[in-house]
């Protein structure tokens, strides 16, 4: 078959065209002599599109708009960013992750000794010292650690993580199979709010047996603890045994779970409502405050206000609901034959200086009886046993948050200056 291409075609010619789609006509270019005018009507080579291969010898594709006097130094036409200076987005993520990690680590790990001793104070109605201030509590905590080791105040930390996991899992499953909303939109109706609070209450009821097992692990004295039978999944096993009413024998004073459903659900709903309300109020005040306006150049202003609001909400909720938590812990521990450390700091002379242990042998008939008994025998201060440890816990959390924010601000300023 004879070729229809003319003999003078060199493959590099551009035909000029006045097509409105392409704008003005493109100049005719060729590696040799200019292409002949009679070939313009059928040579269809496209114009030099940036990034295409339609280039003449010695030319390069303009990836960016180069300056008129710029010399093509690199083959790619652009310079790589300085590896010594991380981008702003990377700094923002690093700052947010660092401050969030410090908050999470402090809340769940560093604060655990305070949680352990606070719960021991709440259930120890024999103690003469109520530890309403953090100064007396720190001295007794130091004596317990010196006699039993550091692990004495970190016992039961694994079970608390298991309870958190059970709570999150139960909340997700219930929200999937029921119309109860797991998250509330910015504008919601009272029906959605009631359903959301009901979901929080049902979640607390599902996690109640495991919460009781975790409570026993956190307050049980290390002196009487059996190391051979202790394990990470003991909380799950004891929770199932408490739910089914089987397993290790308990005393007759053990209350059934149905007596604990109302206090557990009421505590979970009220704590969530108070903490969320305080958190939103703090964020609203922060947005309206002119002195605390977020600076665009400081990525910490996008993360720290929410962490500070969450800290304030949890603090107010724990302070307001401290009496209800005391009642719930006493009812959950009754009849379990648990032996705790003496929170008065009394040491036994003939036992190598170890703190004494005391059994928990309360005899409450229910929620209302526990309230009246504490008010009648211990007074109003009896509901706030161990309150000083709560103050120390949130003081430590707030101090570490402020220190982390200050450190990250200094590092970000140094990075921007360099």
C-alpha cells in the first residue's frame, strides 16, 4: 500500500491554525527549514503542552512559570524542600499528638496510684483520718510504697483498661442495634439527648460486673494477694462470675447486681452530663475571650483548649459526684471478703513495719440505707473520704498539661526561627 505521507514531512512541523478553540495560530517550527505552507492543512502535531514530549532539541518542559532570567540548573525544573525544616502540617500534627499523648498517659497511668488510694479511702469506714487534703494522703501513700513496693499503688491498672474496652465495645454494639445515638449533632432535639443519655446508662449497666471486679483488684492489699492466681484476664473471669452468681464463695452480705444498677447508671449519666456541660462552657468562654484567641501561627491553640476543657469538665464532675461514687464503691465491695491497706498510716511493730490491713465488712441493705448510714455515723465528711487524693490527681494532670504546652511552644518557636 502506498504511503500518503509527503516526502518532505519531517515529523516536527506545526501547522498554523486560526481555530478559535486553540486561540491564535501557532508558529511553524521545524528542526531544519520551515515547513512548506501546502502541508499545513493536514499536519496535526499538537502544540507544546507543559509536561508533554513535543519538544525541540535543547528545550525543556516548563513545569512552573520560570523567571525570565532564570537559568535551568536542575533537570526537573524545581528545587527540593529543605530537609532540615519540617513543614507546618508536620509540626501541627506533632504538637497535637504530643500534648494529647501526655494528657492520655497522665490520666490513665500516672494518676492510677491516686485512683487506688482514693478508692481505698472511700471504702475504709474504719479509718479515723479522712484525707480531705492531699498532704496527709501523700505521706500514707509513701509509707505503703516503701513497705510493699512500687507496684502496690499500680495494682489493677490492667483491669481498668479492660473496663474501658468493655464500655466502648458495649456502647458501639448498643448504638448499632438500637436507634440510640452515639454522638449528638450540634443542634439536637430533646429526644436525641434523652436517647444519648440512655445509651450511657445502658453501657454502664453492661460494664457493671467488670467494674466491680476491677474495683476489687485496685483496693485489694498486696500483702494478701495471691501472685499465682493473678492475671490480666482475671477481671473478665470475675466479672462473668459475679454476673452469673458462680465462682468464689462470698459472704451473705453480698448485694445482687440489681441493687447496683440504679447507682451505676445514675453515676454514669450524671458524670457524663456534668463533664460535657462544663467542657462546652469552657470552650464557649475561650472563644469569646479576646485574650485567649487562637493564633494561626501557633498550632497548640487548636489542640490545648479542648484538652483543658476536658480536664475542667472531668474535675467538676468528679468533685460534684464524689459522694455518689463513695456510695457506689461501698455497695459494690460489700460481701466480697476484700482486705485493704489501712489508710491511717498505722504500721505494725512486729510485722517488719508493714502497714496494717483491714477487712471490708459493711452491712448496708441498699442505696438509701448506705446514704443514711454514712450521714448518721460518719457525718457529711464521710462522703468525701480521700478527697485530697482527687485534688492531687487533677493537680498533677493539670501541671503536666501546662508543662507539655510550654515545652511544645518553645520547640515550635525554635523550629520557626531556624
